[in-house]
């Protein structure tokens, strides 16, 4: 191979200057290194590569051996490479692979191993899939139950009814409403009676003060002061009995009955799901029998059986809770009604001994006077 630019190279090599420092040293860059780098740069690129061509076979070769250097792109040349380093000119295929990473990935080149973070991504993906399945099942179940509920409201769907149990549930709801009314009235009585006792206490103090400042009416004011203090003491005793009555009714209504009604709500939800999946199973059973329908029929049968078991279990739980609630209600109300009657009768009869005996009978302990001031709610 002969290079047309050889004269220019030789002339450049002959005219190269060696830099000399101020003290006559040759500097940090050796002369042979700079000359070799300049020669390599001129041989590869030249002053203008677009106008340079490489001739194969000497000056006498044909034009077919001339290859324009403008067609060679992407030569990797370092202008100040270290001694012994080689300049690499990638081929056209390699240049295309470097320009298109996707093609290099598909050409069978070795890829980097995945980082350990890939395991965390798999866990996150698994959790997301699990949540999606839960939401999907919830959506299907909600759709079926809503469809069944609308069908029942418009009279187009069948509904499973346990007449005896439904009657007991309705009776419980009605009883709870009536007991809530009794509880509200008992609280109002307690509030008003507390105000009456506070008024009697203040009136007794006023009578006692006037009995000392009015010598001519001292005896009369004294009698009334003693009467009001006695009434105030009996009123506080009655308030203890009424407060115990209110507390027991509140526990019965807002805890015992409410707990049973929560189980009733779960039972009604299970009944609706049971009817929804029963209707779905009946519709599939009346359809054509092919491979896809049989698989759906088996799945529907499995769902129906699971909801049937849940419905029957909750129905048994509701029946047991209703039975125990009725027994507990009778026992509690028998005791509380007897307490309320005896306390009210003894108070208005003026029988202080019987009133105190009633509280001892039901194990009600009164707080000593002045032990605890009433809350601001009671004073309203």
C-alpha cells in the first residue's frame, strides 16, 4: 500500500520542533512520542479525510482499487495515546450496534446480571397481584349481592326466609326502641330530680340562716330548715337508686342488645350472599352444558356451598344469642324494676329506713356527702 500524502508526512516530520524548557531540559514530553502521535494522526485522518483516498496496488493500479475514506466513519483515535496503545476503527456493523443498543442486545451479546433489587421487585409485584385478586373477588361479590338485593326489592328474585327467626329479630328491634325510650326518660328524671335536690339543699341553708337572724321566726324557720335537709338527704339516696337503674338499663340496651344486633346484621349479609350465589348456580344449571360451562358450574357450586355453610352457622349463632338475651333481659329487668319501685315508694312515703334498706338489698353504696362534686353536665 502507498499513501498519496507521504510527501506531506515526511515534510512534517522533518520540520517538527522539539520544545526546550528555560534550563535547557527537553521537558516532560519526549520527542519521539510527539512525532509518533503526529504521524499516526496524519496517516489516519490527514489534513482533510474527505478528500483523501487509499490506493491499493501502487500508482499503477486501476480506479477500482481506490476507496474513498469518507465512507469510513467512527474511527476511535486518541490524539495523545500512550506508547504502545493502538487506535481502533470499528467496522460498519460494530458502529451500527453501538448506535442501536437494542440491536446489540438481540445479537447474542452477554448482558449484565440482574441486580439484587430484582428480588424486591418480584415481591412487590406479588403483593400487587394478591391485592388485585382481593379487589376482584370483592367486586364480583358486591355485584352479585347488589343484583340480588335489587331483584328482591322489585319482587323478581326469591328470598330465603326463616319465619320464626325473622319474628324474633323484629321483636328484638322493637324492644330495643322501647327500652331506649325508657332510658331517655329515666335520664331526664335523674337530671330533674338532681336539680330538685340541689334546690332543697339551698332552701334549707337559707331557712337555717334566717332562723338565726330572725328571733321572732326562729322556730318556724328552724322546722322548715330541718325538713328540707331531711328531704335533701332522702333525695340523694333516691338518686343513687335511680342512677343504678339507669346504668343497668344502659348496659342492657347499648351493649347486650347491640352485640346481638351486630350478629343479626352479619346473618342478614350472609343470607343475601347465600341467595345471590344460589341464584347464580340455578342460572348456570339451566344453561347449556359444555366444557366452559361445566368448569363455571363447578366453581359456582363451590362458592354456593361455602356461603351456605356460613349462612347456617350465623343463623345458629343468632338463635342462641336471642335465647340468651331474652333470659338475661328478664333477669336484669326483674331486679331493676323492683329496685325502682321500692325506692320511689319509700321516698314519697317519707320512709327513710325502708329507702336505705332497699339500697342495702341491691348492694348499692352511696358516696359520702361532698366526696365528689357533680359534673358540669349534671348541673345544667
